[in-house]
C-alpha cells in the first residue's frame, strides 16, 4: 500500500524519472479507505511540475510527507527518511534512470534530501 501511494505521488511529481514504471495494482485493490483518501489528497495537492528536477522532486516529497502527517499516518515506514529512501529507490528502479545525465540524477537526489527536510 505504501509503495502504491509513493509511486502515485512520484508519478505526479516527477514523471521525468518514473515513465514506464508499473504499479502494484493487486495491492491497490486491498487499500483501506483512509489510504485512498491520502492518495487522492497527495495527487490533488501536489504542485504542478515545473520541469526543474530538483524543485519538482523536493516539492513532491515535502507535500507527500505533509499529507501523511495531516492524515495522521505515522509509523516507521512513514518517517521522512523512510519516504525519501523509498522515493529514491522507486526512481532508480525506473527503466530510464540509467539514461538520465549524471547532473539530473544528482539534482533528483538533492531534491529528495531537501524534501525530507522540508527545505524546498
């Protein structure tokens, strides 16, 4: 479930890196109503992508963390650091990750690091 939510936010915030990723549809069918609400809020409230990898990544993660906090979802897997790690791992697993420039990859990771700190 958490992976589906992060993938949805990642896809909305940084499609640059996640084009071609598959979703966990079998997990999504078993999501609770609260998780669906969080997913809808996260996607609906995500800032519009600007094309700037650093800012889009940072803002996407920051808003996702805020949405979880506002929804009262807590736990080891929902810490900013855990979310940042999962978000980065999803992007790095995307088929097109290796084709991105080294600078784009660095900007993405900087965005992840800043987003989990809320320093966008």
